[in-house]
């Protein structure tokens, strides 16, 4: 049986759209290797500002079109979702699980 490798950009977008705050509302739009961003945009219309921001960030990572400003990440996301976006950026760059654990430890040390 051959192991399937998920491209980093797909994994990163899935990571954001899998955030606990929005996962139930986004799962129908997460396709095999792609995403229905037209549907996600319609769904985001009834989300909170922070939840809709997560959808815009995922869209920006996938489509390489500016959808969110950096200022929004630091001012509008709670700590958990901010960290999820940081992890997604690491994933998009091809980070390993070890890299993500090391980043989480650094964040915990800085927050203490």
C-alpha cells in the first residue's frame, strides 16, 4: 500500500479550516486536494469576524491573493487561532511535526 503525501499548502489550508471554532462549518467545503472557496465565502458571511478572518487567511494561502492584512492576525484573532495560523504558515513551508512542537514550546516559553 502506497502512502499518500499531502502537499504542504493543502495541509496548511486544512489546518486553518480545521480550527475548532469553524471546523463544522467548513468541512463540507474541504475537498480532496482542493477547496470550495466560493462556498466558504458564502458560509463566512454568517461567521463572527475572527472566524471569517480564518477563512480569508486560508483563501489567501491557497489562492495567493491578498485577502487578509497582517494587522488583523494580531488584533482580531484570539491566542489559539493566532497560533493555529502560525502553525499553518510553518506547515506551508514544509515544516515537520518536530518543527511544530519546537515552535509551540518556544511560544509557551515566551508567554510565561
